[in-house]
């Protein structure tokens, strides 16, 4: 659903599922995935026009972010947006 751009439904309460006659024989279980607590980071060098770097720094400062975290955040957003549009 999510990959198709559809809204996820609100989660059902376990009590409601257990009292539903259609779910009388159902078994409830919880799956938890835990991402790496500390993903490996790497240092990179990039070339950026001076004015663009000033704009990046100003945008990062406005959001209370470091330059690196701002660039990673923007890149992840662009990747997710591109991925979502590719699945349309």
C-alpha cells in the first residue's frame, strides 16, 4: 500500500480483533525490525559552487542542522520522492 502511494489504515486494537468472530482462530504476533543502531558513515569530498555552499549553510543553520546532516536529509528526501514517483 505505502509503496503505491496509498494511505495506511489506522492500526486495529488487538482487543477488537480478538472479539471479531472472523478472527476467532487467528493468531496475533508482532514483528519488530531494528535497524543498525549506528550505520557506518564515511567522509566524502564534493565540489560545490561557492554561492550554493553559502545557501546550503544558511538553510542548515536555519533548521539547526550541520551542513552534513542537512545534505544527507535533503538527499534522502530526494531519493524517497524519486522512488515514490517511479512507482506511480
